[in-house]
C-alpha cells in the first residue's frame, strides 16, 4: 500500500538504521513537488538507480515560499502522490524550510538534486551549499541528475485556476517581454541605493477577542479579551521593508515626548536602519488600537491614541533642521504622510527642494479624511496612492481614473504615478509611455493593513532606478500580494521570498 510508505521523520530514522545495517545504500531527494510531473518522475527514477532505497523528503506547506498562491496542493496530497510511485520507497515531511536537518538525521549515502537552467544561486538561496555540507558531514555525497525540474510552476500558472482570467492573460503577455532574471536584477539593483524614509511612527496594536453577544443594557457588542500584539507600523514598517533591499536605510520620525515607547520602537526596527527620532511635545507616540475577533482576525473597532495638534515652533524647527541635515545624504526620499500634523508647509517646501528623488504618499484615514492631500507637495518624482485618495483630490467620484491621474500629475509636476486599486490591481502612469494596467496577484488576504506602505516602500526605489512602469506595477502587485498575507506588519517583506515569488510567476 502506498500509504504505508508515508512515515514520520522519527519512524524513518529507525527504518534506515536497519537498512544501512544490512549494507544497503540510502538515497535521498528533497523538494516541494507541488505538481508531480514527468520531470519529477524521471528525476526520481534516476536517483533510485544510485542506491537500494529511495527516500523523498517534502517541504511542509508553511515553508513553500513561492508566493501566497503556493502550494497549489497541500502537504498530505503531495506526500500521497510521491508514495504512489514505484521507484519511491519512503516519503516524509522535512519539517523545516530546507532539507539540512532531515539530511543530518537520515544520513543518506547520496543526496540527489535536479539540474537547473539558470546560473547563480539555486532558488535565490545558498541552501544547496548547506545541504551539500550536511550530507558530506554525514559521510555521503551530493549527486545531480540530468533532468530539468523547473516546469511545475509553469504548469500551475498556465493550467490551474489559481489566478483571475485578467491576471493569467497579463502574465502570459508579460512573460513574452520580461523574464524572471530581469525582474530579479531590478530588485537586486536596489542594493546600490541609499534611502531615507520620512513620516510618522504608528504602532498598530491588535487586541484579539472572542465575540460574546449584545450587552444586556446597551446596544453594544460584548467581547472577551484574549491577548494583544503590537506591530511597528507607519514609517517604521516602510523602513523595515527597505532594509532588506537597499544599501543604506535611514528613518526620520516623530515619537511622543510623553509615552514614547521608544524601547519597543527600537526593538521592532530592523537593526540595519539608522534612526533619527524627534519627540512631539505633549504627545504620545501614535497608537492605533484595533479590536479583532480572533478566529477570523475580523476587525471590530478601532481607537486612536494620538495628539494631532499642530507642531510647536520648537518641534517644527527640530524637524526642519533634521531634514536639512539628512535629506541631501540620500539618493531617494520615501515620504509617507499619514496626515497627523507632522508635515508643515515649511517642512514640505524643504523636502521638495532638497530631495534628489522624492516619492510621496499622502494617506486618507479616519483621522484626516478630506484634509490630507498629496497635492500639497508641489513636486514629486513618484507618487503612490489609492483610488479613494486620488478621487478625493479632484472632488469627483465618477471621473475616469486615467483623467484623474493626469490632473494630479500635472498639478504636482510628477512624471510617474501608481494608483493601487485593491483586487483590481494597480494603474501605472509614465509621462512618456502613458498608462498601463496591472492586475492583482493576491490569492489569500489575511490583512490589508500596511499593504500600501509595502508597495510604496519597494516600488519607489525601483522607479528611482529607472525601471519601466509596467515592471514597477508588476513588482508592486507581487509585493502587495505578499503584504496581504501578513497580519498587521508582523514582519517585513523578505527579499528571498519576493524573488522566489517573482520567479514562480514568470515560469
């Protein structure tokens, strides 16, 4: 029975100990095997000929790092498919992102990997080097088969109903003019940039609850508090996203002079980010406290802990002095204006005058609706906003979006725009090339909080590097898909995960 081939790692260690004692040669293969195809089968048959017993370890669902739409098939089905093959003796989950721990425990005589077409790091990591070191330490060797294994993602992208028809059509067309390595080169080229993130610190507190019922005496919902988590949001999240991609990242931000929570802020900020903190008089560090029903992470209610009074003269002077000092040092300034009184007219003029390349977002939220407009910035090299923010600018809910963007780009003398459209993707504009529409690639939405910040953070340096706007829009929507799968800025966009996601989409 094929089901008898599926073992736990502990069970398999004991079985192989006996096989080795009988003088048999143990061969191990490892992979995702998300869509078992003829290339996999030939690879496994070739591996089986190198020994007496073939063990296949499988990457668990939680570590299949090829985008939120993967794996297409859950771990149990992938194990069952492999176990059905006659050339495979045993299958198990590796229980980890790579095969290193499984190799150390299983101690194969031969560890077999398939050929890859591309030069450079396999799957954008050094995992194969670590795996080779592990098998050699266990007394074995690494072997490579001649079978090309790169087509599973291609089959999934083209033949499974993973994406919308619009996304599939876009990807089919985009692959004809772009390859994964070109996009990877664009992202890796961000290493040459020094980027300053400027904006308000916002701490996102998530209070997880169980909803009980309506209160007896008042028309309100009652809930039982379970636990709370705090995440570094606002400009801190943008700086953390940038830190994994750019050579040098700085952040200039206000904390509260009262209840600054600086210890948490410093602990939550990537250690590679150079921080310059200012302290707003008679204010706490901004906290946006959200209450959620725990099971579905459904948001119920939100409370702002904030003093959004105008800056004092001393606070404004400190901000402008910091901008005078820092802005000229960086190649790119990413300015996120959350509309909580940080950016005075004087500060706006200063950053517009001094920044070599200026990327701007002015957010509309519950605390500033109708009062925080991106057009208060007389100059920007790149703007990233969403549809409601764009429409509020022109006071017209029905105007065509392209016309809205043309008007805003003209007002700001801004040559490149990106308007995020949620499940519809994004609209990109270049003064020379015109408009292009890029559909969304998000399959699983855990939380939309912070997705726009992630898009701004990583699209801005791509624009600064001169990437075409269709390419920027593609990268932005991949980043958006990754961000939507993260709860509350719990972690930053990971470079390896993003590169794998890009590579998976373009196969």
